[in-house]
């Protein structure tokens, strides 16, 4: 089956800075692909090129097997974009915003009215139907923003940090909505700095570094690249002695934000870890399962490896 998006060999420079250096990624139909990476690695540049807001210096993008360059402006009717900044009109009501963007996409009146009613209901916007958008909370604005990006039933949805500016409760609600889109077969390419978000929502994850894909796979596949089955975080009054003891047990040591951690080659209970370290210099220990955050830090090299 033809991929929903085929991104091949993108290059992009801004002045003397190479932002994309042969970036390639294929997004399957009906999957949520997460795009992760440090600031400045080129994530937003990729999205802008896919949405035809920016032109690549080299390389090409295909949408459903057809080159974007050949599709021209018609490609925008097949792609939905929910960017970081809410592109809504604060003086309009939610439904008025939906109608406005529906008209921009050329939806006939009857089809537009039906679609607006559907989105108002499915996104739970009914209680705020008479509230101007500027008076909605950030979470409800972002919810409406997501609905607006879907008003024309796009084949591919682009989400750029969809929950970056909302509180925890709003983030969980947006996750639920995105999960519903994923489960209904919507193809989504999304960026995020929330590793838990990517771990929960994405079928596959691409980790970017230096303008290209450094690692690609399902969450379990990326977790398998961490050289450990669990992560132990330590506080110690004598870090040198603790490091020496942990390394003598064959535990790989890491330092993150000034805090010691080690990767266990097999699952151990908290009691087993404490007994294995067996030293009064250790003042606090916690044991956690390996997460996508651990895999990400291993892949991009933000963890300091202690030899």
C-alpha cells in the first residue's frame, strides 16, 4: 500500500545553517508518527515543508503517492494543520470559527453545516457555543483549534506540539481526542517534547538529530535499544564509591541533570537494589521501568555516560 506521506532526502539551509540534511521518513496510512528531537533539529521545518509553508532546497514529499510539487495548492485541501499557536478568531463563537475555516476550504453550505454540528458535538463544544473564543480557557481553545484543523476531513493531520501550552487536565483530554482520531484511522504526523505523550499516542516514533532521522521504530523497539531493563535513580553522599559499587555489579551508569542513575541488566525489586548497593553513602533510591524518555536520552546523547 502506498504510504500516506513519503518524505525523501529533504535538505534545507537558513543562511549558513544546515537545518535538514537528507531527512527521509515514510508515514503509513492510518498511523500516528511521532517526530521527536532537541530544539533546532528541524522538526518544525519538516512540518512547514509538508504543509507547503516552506520550500525545501532539495528532496521531495509525496502525499498518497503523488508529489506535492505536482499537486500544488490542491494538496492543502488534503492536509490539516494544528500548529503551536492557535489560529482562531477570538471575537467569533466556536461554530463561527468552524464555519469560517470551512468556507476557506470551499465546503458547500449544507456539508459545512453538517460538519460543524458534528465537530461541535464530538469535541464537546456545545456548552461553550455562546462563548466567544477569546474568553475560553487555553485548553478549550486548543480543543477548538484541533477541531478546525479537521473541518475539511483531511487525509493527513499535522500536529505541531498540540498540548504545549495547556494544563495537565486539558492535556489528558486532548490526548483522549487524538487517541480517538488514531483509532478511527486518521493518519497523523506530530511533534512533541512530551515524551509520555509520544509513548501513549504514537504507533511509531522517529528521533531526529542534526537534520535527519537518527532512530525510527515502535515504542517497544526504541525501548529495546536502552541497555537495561529498569532505571535506578540514586542520591549518594559519596558518588564515587556508589558509582564504583554499581559498576562492579555490571550496572551501566548515567548522569542526568546532576543526578546519578544506573541501568539494571535485569528487573530487581527496590529491596534487592538496596541490598546490592550495600552502603551507607546511598541516601535515596528509586526503581522505575524504562520509558521512552530513557530511550530518547540514550539515542540523542543527552545522558552523560559514566565510564
